[in-house]
């Protein structure tokens, strides 16, 4: 993926995730909609930066052929990403929600489980759709007479 596509991939992921996170934060905490939205946007910005850095490194180490990644590799990819997110997000969540470490840690584990599943499904679907679009464009360009 080039830089432009990596940014698109990350922004689309976070836009979909924001809907889930804002809803969950409003329903499961005493934070109002304004605080929940601010927290969700802050976490999203952290996640987008981490996503770009993490995926760039992951692709360099494990290869750029995303379509051939196994389910096991996708789980490892998701776990690695989420572990990095825990370290980055705990302090922000504690501050905004005004909750203690253990309460936020347990909440964050729930968020990690959700995002682990969401990231695996999202990335797998994205990779499959991307492959179809690329193959479709290749077929169209090869069918056009020169």
C-alpha cells in the first residue's frame, strides 16, 4: 500500500469505529455525549498514528502480500496492535473519565477484545475488496484496445 491508501485505510477504519466507541462510551459510562465524543476522537487520532506506524513496520517484517496472510497471522497482527494501544490510551482514558487504573484497565480490555475482532474482520474484508478492485482494474485495462 502506498501512503495515500494507508491513510484512507486508517481513516475508514476509525470512522466506522467512532460510531461504536461513542455509542458504547455513552451507554456504559457516566460520561456525557460530549466527553464520550471527545475521548473517542482523541483515541481515534492516537490509533490512526499508531496504525500507520505499526502497519508500515508489520508489512516490512512480514511482507506486503496482505491477501496471503493466514488467520493466525491476522490474529497476531491484531494482538500486537492492540497491546500497543493499551499503553497509549490508558492514561488518556483515566484522565477523561476520572476513573482509577484498574477500572479503566478492565474497560480497556473490553475495548481491546472488541477492536481485536473488529480489526481482523475489517482488514480481511478490506484486503479482499482491495484485491477484487485491483484485479477488476487490471482486467478492464487489459481489455481496452491500445
